């Protein structure tokens, strides 16, 4: 079975501070991991995926297979980063995603 | 290119009523999904389809049925709505290719309230 855990429901930081959203996963094979973002009352959209090693809107995430983690990081948070962030895993079936429960990030001015 | 669209955007039902949510995508994707989003629960997969004419159960399928008669459409039905089905419903689609890496594209959501 595959599982995604986001331990923080809520995370609040000040503008300009570093931010790290945690994601841990459980999967016996080789996973594909993603971060999706949902701005207020908008649809979910892909933020980044580990396989392409991108940096989007200043966010990065590194897959750590030893710690089974895929934490999302940004060195200087902006107010427009306030949103719900979901970590997701795809494994085995190659088309279904298992989502974590999400972390609501609030960046205060 | 509209992407993924959902109809309706909002709906209020009484317990026991039935309704159908329509999802349409114009990206020629093979795979389509229905999720529900509830506070503190994240997104949970209800049903999915890997191609026209095929459907399969996800994590929380009870009380829902689906049909994929055309590749571009994926319908979610509630035969007898219950208050526990009050939620925001998202449809998504994806295709498997070297460039897509299984990225799912989401619709805008349908906010359903069952009284």
C-alpha cells in the first residue's frame, strides 16, 4: 500500500522567512512524487515533480529515498505563496495519485 | 483549449435526491478521475477510468457510480444523496507520456451540499 503523510495541517510564516512543508511517503517500489498547489477557491495545479528536478516560483523539493521524504522548500516566502499544498505519490499503477491531507500555508506581511 | 471543465459549479440537494456531475476534457487524455475534497481529509479518489468504456473503484466509491461512454466525458452519479456526501468534487485527467510524467490536470470543482 502507498501512503503520503503531511504532518502539518497549518503552517504560518512571515514574508521573507524560509518555509519548509514536510512530506513523507510509504511505498515499496520506486515512487514518482509531486507537489500540487491550490490557491484560494481555485483548482489544483501542479507545482513541481521530483523527476524533472525543476524550481518553480522559487520552490524546490528533493527526493530523499533514505528518509522517504519529499519536503518542499523556499528560502524567502512571499504573501502570494499562501495556499493549500498537497504532496502526492504515483507508484505501481503509473496513473493513480495518492494525496496527502494537505498543508495550509499562510504567509503573513 | 478549455482543459478540464465541470458542470455544475454549485448544487444543493435534499437527502435522497439524485444528480449527475459532468466532467469534460479536450486534451484527448486516456485517464480520468473523480475526487472529493473534505477539510482535514485531503483529496480522496472516488472512481477512475483508464479509457473509454472502463471504470474502476477508488478509495471511497460507496454511494457513487460513474460512466465513461465517450473518451472526453466522465460522469459521476449520486443515486440517493446523503449529507455525508456534502463536499467539493474535483475531476482530473491525465495521460502517460515521457513528457507528462503522469501530471493530472484538474477541473474547477463542484461544490455540493446535501441537506
